[in-house]
C-alpha cells in the first residue's frame, strides 16, 4: 500500500490489438511517475468490447509490459468482470435524478442523426427523453440510462500537459451510461473503475481529451474526487504525419524481435515527449529520479530509427557481458525453431564480447556477427566467402596451419605467424587473414580474426581451416 496522499496511476489498455509503441510510452510515463513519487502503478484491462477483445491481445499486452520491465502493483483488474458495479452506479444516478431513462429506439436515433446531418448540424443526442415522463413509453419498452449533463456553462479540464482546456456544455450531449441491453458503456466503466481503484492521476494520449470532458461531468455528478489529468501528444512518424505501420507503429514485441533491448526502449520512449535538459542517454534509475509531469512536451514527438539504433548500440556496449549473453540466449530461444546456447557457446560468446559489442546496433546484428561461435564444425561459406577461398587462398591456409603447429594458440602469436607468412610471400597481412576468416567463420566480415581463432581454440580452428586448405 502507498502512504496517504501518494499518487496512484494506471495503464488501462483495451485488448483489441497488440501493445503498440504509443501505449507503451503511456504505460512508461505512468510507471515512472508512480515510482518517482513512491506511489502505485496499476494495470486495468478494459475488455468491455466483447466482440473485439481477445485473449491473444491480453497476453500480448502483459508480455509487452513484462519485457519492458514495467511491473504493476496489485492484481490486474479486468473491467468486464465489474459490470455489476457499473450498473449499480447507473441505477444510483437514476434514483438521484441525475440520470434518466431514454426510450428512443435505434430507428428514431438514426432518423435524428440523418436530420442533423442534412441540416449540417453536429451529431449529438437531442435530449428528447430528458424531461419526458417515462409513463409515455410503451409498457415494457427497452430503455437506456443517460446522464443528465449540464446544458449551459463550460466543463473545464485543468490539464498538466495541455493547460486549461474548455468545452461548452451545450456541445456535449447526455451520454449513455447503461445500454438498453443492460450493459454499461465504456465511459461509465472507466469513471467507476478509476474511483474504486483510487486513481489520482490519469496520464494518457490526447485522443482521450474529449472523453475527459464527459468523464469529468460524470465524476462531478457523483461528487467524487477529480483526478489530475495529463493528456500526451501523440507520436508521429519521421515525416511528421500521423503514426502508421509504415512508420513503425508496431507491437512492442516486434521491436523486441528486431533486436532492441528493453533498456533501450525505456530510454527511447522516455525521450519521445519528455526531456531533461539536453540529456539523451537516461538509464531507468536516473529516469525514475528525474521524471516529472512538468517536462512533458506539448508537441507531437517523432519516431527516429537512427536515434533508436544508436541508443541500442550504446546499451549493448555498456551491458555486462554475462547479462548480454543471457539476453542473446533468450533471443535465440524465442526463434522458430528455438536455438539453445550451450555452455561452450556461452563461454566463447563471453570471451569474444569485447570484439563483438562495438560491431552491432541490435541483438539481431550481434547474433549474425557471432553465429560462427555458437556451434562446432566446418562452416558453409556464404557467397562472398566462397569467392575468397580460391586455390591460392587454400594454399595460404595450409601454410598458415603448418607455421602455427606447435606454437602457442593465442591471438598475438597467430597474428605474428600470419604476418611472417605474408612477408615471405610478398603479401599484405589482410591477404593472409581474409582466407582464414572465410574458412573459420564462413563470412568475409567478422571481429578481429586472430582473436576469434583464439576464442574458438586450436582444435576447432584447425578443423575449420583444414577443410579449406591445400
């Protein structure tokens, strides 16, 4: 439990799709403020849309948050399971005269909207049952319950990001609280759940700003405490247009599968709309210490994959070798089919980390560059490596093996033997090293080859090179 007066925040996604980058940023900002202030961060799954909510989407949301290490407090709240409580509040408002029964049929409402469209008027409920006697309705006719919203004046939202936002009440109609089938609406459910969960701060995308005005009317009708609102500008693509899949509006797990680290994503998402001076690299512990609501920007942030790659490269370089090996092992285990990192492969990987870390911007690139360390046996050269392995190159490989027989198998000694061979042949060192690289790794690019031969060990290295020697 938090101390009295400590903030309580929530992330409340609808499980109608995956956890996308915008939702992940919203979750991060709520989580950071809760951790910064010693408050609580709660998770609510808003699954009232039964037709579109799926178990797969629920799992993706939970898995995405877990991968980002945005841990929530208490049990997950599932909104649909609380429908009875939502109905209770609608009935309470009805009994207090703050809501009313609306017997308008779907056909009548459509006729009303058609007339409004034809007249060029805004589409909104016209209040036809607001002050009408329910006795005028046909016996047993189905009815919705609508909020009796104020019709004059303004609803003002004091938003910590957007500032003061005003809505003319005459522009806001009497929203439905309970549908004619007895099911509560999203708007009612959100307000009731936030109150019951003791939410003090609502930080979410500014596409919910209109919802805030309506929800605030309901909160005031109930006499409940008003939360602090903060509506975040949405994330745009690099071209400034609304974010779409072509820009990278992908599920969080897609970024994981592209080889980005959770530390990177937390830092990157933080900087998409929040700043602390000119700081770009902000580890999570520092972010928790610094985070506040005052430094959230008012303009849409833009995705920048170059920045994301550079940031990921930084976190790869700075990560503890053994922790990075664990990350790579987990990545390989998620592949289809999964690959297991053996103890021998893990030892090689850790030994080669110093050479590998500077060469990759993503875990995918890292694995591609380290692939030759994971298994024993002769490498199958790729197209470029096969071109390097000419008859002359194979003779050089054979002479290298002869020159190193009985010598210590260490990178400095191996490089010196290769240099002596190159000098004797009137060649550059690279002309001797490249055939060795092609034979030992199957590629024409790798970390320093003599260091890699030391990591592979004499027996494995000789076996690989001998297969492409003459």
